[in-house]
C-alpha cells in the first residue's frame, strides 16, 4: 500500500481550511493531518507532526505565507511547500517563488488540479498553475520589450537542451525520453542549471532564461 501524502493546510479562513480538508476526504493518496490559521501556528505544528507538504495562503495575520515559506525552506529543506492563493500578480508571485516554494496554485482551481499538483510536487517536480506562469511571462514581456539583450551563461550543450525542454514544461521522464538519457541524469542537469543560474526553482530558472534572452 502506498503511503499517503501528509499535508498541513495553512489559511486564516476557517471555511477555506475546512473546504480543502473535504477535498481530500476520499483521496487515496492525500491526507490532511492538521490545520493552522497563520504562519506562526504552522511552524509550531510542523515541529510536532510528521509531514510531507505544507499548503499555505500568503496573506495571513501574525506571520504571512512569505515568511512561513522562508522559514520552512531554511529549517525543513525536504518538506514540500505549495502556495494556494488568490494573488495573481507577477510581482507577488515572483516574491514567493524566490523563497524556493515547490508550487503555486490559484484558489480558483478545481480540486482535481490541486490534487494533481500536490502529487506532482511529491514526485520531485514543481507545479505552477498555467495562469501563474502566464502572468509571470506576461510581466517579463511588458518590462523587457525589445530591449532584451543576450547574456551568455556557462552552460554545456546538453544543459541548453534540457533548459529548452524545461521551458516547454516537459517532465523529467519526458526530457529523458526526448534526449535518450536517464531520469537521474536529467535531475543532475537540472541541479546544475539551478546552481549556475542562481535560481531557487524551475520557474525561477525559466524567468532567468527569459530575462537574459537565452530562450526565444
């Protein structure tokens, strides 16, 4: 039997926490083990519970989702963090991504998308709602216009191939099949790309590549 993904929900609205818990009542892979109404309470519960993932809002009293994500990634690097928020503004999205969160999902998503996102993150991928990625890229396009310049990064030809497929939202297994390499090798290339570009996550890597003009 596959172990369930143990989730903590963090949101300052009781109705939202309860609705999210009900989403997964009959899910055979996801179990909501507890709730918290702000980041401070969440940190206290993370210290006490055996968790796999924290699903958090951004705007909360006492400690918001941004400070919570920073603390979790610093103290619990193996714990997955997904943002679930109504905020769909590129500046705020990028601010959250800079903390190293593993996903960003909008609250207007359906439960199937949220469940799929959680499972994808637990498989070692990142997950971002299509609208979130679109908003980031839209913001970059408006800011950069036609003045974007190309800045070379010390990437190998294989890393550049992987980067292009990452930008097309290929999964690790799809990249491996496309390039005839192992999934383990794909993961190694992704780690190298993140390190070389100073990115916190794959969306951060995509943003960097677009900003630097490395991808058409």
